[in-house]
């Protein structure tokens, strides 16, 4: 197929002709209008995402693509979306899936949780002509098929001498997993450590079940282990065992996430009065994962306020409504149409009876026995308003929490350099601060490349 320049100018001439053709678009929405009247484990888990396409449906949807490549440029990972969609449209499904499932990529995750309406699909020229190509659903299909049929791009040749090299990765979140996958495909013995008992980090404990079912992560773990990646889970890393890792391994990668919550301070409130978003979502997910010792935060029949306007705030609000809160308020500082949260997820939240209070500035929060009084102003009005709630969840964001002992070994000023110490590397949110999962995946792949270069193993296959 002739190479295109990707400048998009051709789209203006191509679209009118294309639109005369019978490019059917499938709409298989399986979203469910849920009411928060009955709290149950089953209800909290109900998937609201549209299902991945079948192969037949994917061919029809991919055939609408004009091959401009704009989506590829917008993707943080620069995934080969144009060629993937082209191969799908030609019915070459296995080739397409192998191309998408390169080492370090997790398309079954990104297809479900990436805000496509702000990334790849936002720049599709067809969005004004029948709708953008549904890239999220297409990549979900590719990820699922890659895991089910083990369709992956062939690994880099593993020279015998490379097998003597070993790398330890601290953190089994998106960045750590991506780095481990790239290193392992290059012949490096890779071991991943994490304090949790499951891999995934935020993907497992921070993303609700109704956005990302955890079965795909279990399949990915089996794939990793089959490749040769070792996991040592339930193992917190402190100074003593970190020193041991630096002696036992040729390199160590820190790939911990930004986990320290940003919590507003109010004089009348104790530290435990405001629930951090990840504590709340984590408690629900641990319950659904049937982890022992889980103490779920029960919001049944409660009035709940969620502070924030991003994706995490929406996730908390929708989880609260699904748990059976009597009313759930999402209090955001900005106007509804400029909130960072996915527009699709915001629409679903409102459909599920979440009450979004935008343009709000909270003045004070006071404890009133077992309840909380929130005082705020809204919009340009100087009038102080009041809202009484039973629970407050804060989703104002997260920052990196550096263990004090770690300063002996690494430099904090490593945002432009993956190597932060002698054969000690940083990746993901631990390096960049809080970002999207897709950014963390890409950063993990780049960190693996830096390790390969530092250990003088050559150049990894991208």
C-alpha cells in the first residue's frame, strides 16, 4: 500500500468520496442504566464498557479508516495503529494482532481504560463524518486475541551470553510490567517484586472492575511467567533488602506508582475523616478479589461527596452509586465540559444518578457529629452554600512518596534520565509523577531500553 504523509490535508479531498460508500458502523453498546437502590457485589462488578468487536465487526469498522495516521501520532506509546487497522480491514487478523502485541504493550488494558476521546479518537478526521474509528474497541479485540492465542511479535534473538544478565524490578504496575516484558524478550533474566499479592498495581487495585475485568491481568501474568519472568509478590522492599538486590542483580528498576494522595487540610477535620480515593477503590477491589483480611468501606444508604473532577473522581462516584449510596455528589472545581475526566465516563456517571456539582470552590468542611458540613460557593455567585454528607472521598490527585532511605542511592533529579544511580533506574510515575497508564507503559519500555544500553547488551527491538 502506498505510504501516506500523515499531514491530513488529503483527508479533505478523500472524505467526500469515502462517505458515498456503504461503510457500516456497528453500535453494540452494552451499557446498563444502573440505579443505586440495591447494593450487591454482582452490581459493583457489572461491566459497562462496550464489548470488543468480533473479528467480522472489526473488519467492517477498520474498513472505514482513511489511513491518515493521526491516531498514531496522538497515542502516547506511538502504537502502530494505522497498520494494525489496515491489516484488520484486509482480514489479516493474525498479522494485525502480532503487530499490536509487541513486547511491553498491553492493548487489552489500553483499549479499555485509555481516554480515547482525548487521545487517538479525538484526532480522527471521521469524527465529524459518522464518528471516529472506534480504536479502543479495536485494540481491545487485538489484546484479547493476543492473550488467548498467544499471537505476539517474535522475541529478539537471545544470545547465550545475555542470559547471564539479571534485572530486578520493584513494582508490578504498568511501568514495571512493560519494562519486564521488554527485558525478558531480549534475553535478560527478570524478576519483579511487589508488596501486593497480585500484579497490576493501579490496574488491579485502583481501576474498578466495571472498567477493567481482572481476568485479563491473570492471563497476562501466565503469559509473562511462561516467557520466563519471575514474580515475587507480597514482598515489601525496604533499605536492607534493596541493598541485597543491588548486589544480587546487574541492575534494579524502581517502577513504583504515585501513591501518596493529595488531601486538603481543614482545621475541624482529623486525618481519618477524608478517605483517599485509592483507599476506597482498593477496599472494594480487594473485596471482589476475595483477599483475606479485607475491610470494605460500606456506603450503603449514605450521602457521599467525592472531591475532584478527574477519572479517579468519576470512578469513585460511580462505585459509590453502585454500592448503594443514597446520593453521590461529585464536587469539581472546573466547568463540566473542561473536566479532565473522560466524557464518556462522565456521561455514564450522570446516567447512574451521580450528581455533578461543577464550578465549586470549597470554603470549609466541618464535622457535625457523624456527618460533615461542606460549605462552598458555585460559579460566579458569592452566596455560600451548604451540603451535608456522611462520607467524603478525596480524588485530588497523587504524588510520588520517596522513602527517606532511598535518597542515599538515587538522585531525585532524574526526570530526564532513567538512570538515577549506579545501575539503578527509575520508570513510570516514580520518575514522571502521576500520569495515565498508557504513559507509564511507554515509560517502562523506555526504561528497559536504558537498562539494555547501560549493560551494553546492544539495542532492543522496538
